[in-house]
C-alpha cells in the first residue's frame, strides 16, 4: 500500500472488496488536494492500480474526486436544535416591548418562562422547553406569517415542523475555539421597519463584497433568507433570496412552502451582554455567516441561525397576499430575537465537545433529549405571562392584524403606526428565479453555508394541526413528510462523500468510480497505471 506523504495511512475497508480481494482506501494529498486511491495489499507493484478480469483484460479503476469549494472558512462542527413545537403564539417581546404587549404577534419557541419581562433567570426558572434538549431554556422568537384575502380577512399561515436553531461553530481565522453566549446575553437580528433592499439582486459574489458591501447595514439585510421549497427539486442555497416572493411566484414554484431563514451576528465586543438597541454590542462578520470580524468585535461567538417553514402552498389559487405580523408584505422587515437560556458553563462545554459533523443533537452525549410528549406540551402560562395577552385570538377570522398593525409595503422606512382600518396592500419585490445551492449531491452531512438539507419527518413531531383559539398552544404547527430529495447531480452517482479543510477552505469531495477496460496484452499495464495517476494528479472531475 502506498502511504501518504505524512507517513500516515488511514485504512478502511474498501467498498470494492467484493471483487475478490480485500482492499483499503488510503487518503493521500496530491498537488494540495485530498484524494483517495485504491490499492490492493500484497499486490504486484506493477499491477498495484489494476485488476485482471476473467477474460484476461486489465481493468483500470479510476477514482475521481469532484471537489467543490463550499465555504472560505475553517469549519469545526455544528448542531441543529429542533424546537418542534411552539411554546406560544402571542404579542410578547421582552426585548422591544418590555413590560407590555408587543405591537405584533410572534411565534415563540423555547422556555415556558418566557413573558413580557423575561430575563435569563426567568427562562432558567421555566418548567420546560419546547426544544428537544432539556438543557436549552433559551427563548427564540420571530414574527408570525398571515394570509390576507381580498376581502381583508387575515388567517394565520401554518408552521411546518416548528423551528430549527442551528448552533454553528465558526471560529475566527487561525483559531479553533469559540466563546459561548454568556449569562444574560440577548440580541436581535433584522429590522422590523425595513421595506427595501437597495443592492444588486441576486447578491454579488462574496469575492466582490467591498465598500458598501462590508457595512453592517448591508450585512444585516443579507442575513435574511426566503427559501422556496420544492422537495422534488434540488434545494436552493441558504440566504439566497432576501425578500418574500410574491403570491404568483409562491403558487407556481414553492410546492412545500417557504423556509424563512435568519442569521444572527456572531462577532462580539467581549464586554456587553446587551445594548440599548439590542444590536450594537454585536456585529456580523464580513460574509454574514463567515469571514472576518470587524474592529472592536474580535470575540467570536457561537453562530446562531434560525429556520422556520410556513405552509404558503395551502393558499394556492386563493386571491390575496402574505404579510408578516409586523405589517410587512415584502419580507425585508423580517427579524428575530434571542435570549440565551443555557447554563453558560454547560453551553461552553457543548461548544467545545459537541463537534460531530452530522449536526445531530443525538451525537452529543452532553445533551438530554426529550420526547414529543414533553416538548409538545410545553406552553406559556398565565403564571409567567400576561393572561390577557395569551388569551387574545391571533389565529383566524381576523379583520385586522393582531394589534391593528398598519400594512406598509414601502419602499420607504416603515412608520410602525397603528392602522385605522385594514385593507389589502400589495408589495413590489423583485423576481429572483430558482437557483440550486452549491451542493452537488444529497449527503447526510451538512455543507456549511450552502444548503441546509431538510430533515425527514420521522425526526419531527407528527402531531396534526388543528385550528385553536388558545394562542399559547402548539397545536397549529403541522409536520408534513417531504418527498425524497433529488440530488442536484441526479445523472451521476457517488459512492462516497468526504469533507476536508485545507487552510481556509472547506472542500466537499464526491467520489465516483470510472472503469476503463484496456484490451491490450499484459505489457501495456504500465501505460494503464500512468493513465490512472494522470487523473489523480489533475483532479479530473
């Protein structure tokens, strides 16, 4: 067997062992690229890369690596926190509307200790969490989505599968460690009053992000994503589209709804756990998810990313428009809030130890996993939150958005005023056609910063939705079973997928087999061997 230059051979049983000889895959680095080449132990050195078929022909097996540059950062790991049930659906927001009703409705996930005055201590004192890990008493909330018919009636759009909170472990360049959120830490992402996007659509390549594209104003808007879901087609990339598509586009293309995505800032000033506007103590790195932290915000936190799916397709062919609970029909004003509710030492241990690339919480021994009978029944109660707020009907047959919020399509900055009466309001948003993400094949592993693959419904709560006037109930969340995903490169099969970090690049290596039959006599075996090595040297795809 040929060893790697480092002298280390990582031997694993070869998938081709059924050909009659047991072999191994030996990873080696050639021309700066990680490759694998097949070899047979105890074989003739001259025939090391060849097989003899029963007819006496030499069969040269070429392993080809399709390398995709998926992210310019050193990735350690991540975990995906499923919050499969809501703990509440109400006009509560302790960051923006402390001690009083919020101006608009939020879908709330996490600790039952959430209220209009919640702090870290209150969340920790909550009896339960609607997330799957019992140690996570954090609060995660975003505005709900409504459908407004042409008659002016509003209906809550059903959530699919609750929400997912990704804890992404993206260290600063040259570092391998991250800082967990400290006790009392809280922040917001997005701007509820934003109603336009004055930059090119779609985004320029990140390599061209200079000047205005390095400002926090741009990065904050680029941190929003509205992913058109169609499980019968390859997935769009995360954060590809920064606005909610119009109704016609949704009906025609988004058969499984829309996944709302939100990336939070991950660069911290290292001092303040909050700020007056709940955003000035943190900043985005230069590429939103990844990149360099700006001056004054050198401390790299665990990166937080929200996903929430809304079943917009349930309203197909119905005349009307979708509008966020804050009166935004464009999506530009989508936002989210976070109050850390972990034990800070426990979270730091998780950031240090839960580094399995699968992203599955079950792969981290630190986490205590709850079953559906627990998290499905974790709701806000009047012992912590205002009973009148929890009792408000915010679900269906509404003549105005809850809180009587004005619908403002922009393009100017929204006023945030109360509407005298509700009337349908159309939004003008650009059209961005469907574009697949940068993964070349469906894999069980997550490809950082590219496509977050959907979870199979077997890992989600399967409770059926029912309309309810209890605003704290999770019963209006539904889970649908997506069809099997189709690989982006459906015409090509891969027998192995590998992820490799090289400097600041993460490479996805998709292995294929090419069998070349050489119908020559035995002396030609050296030419066949040179053919194989030429493929390996040049990384032919």
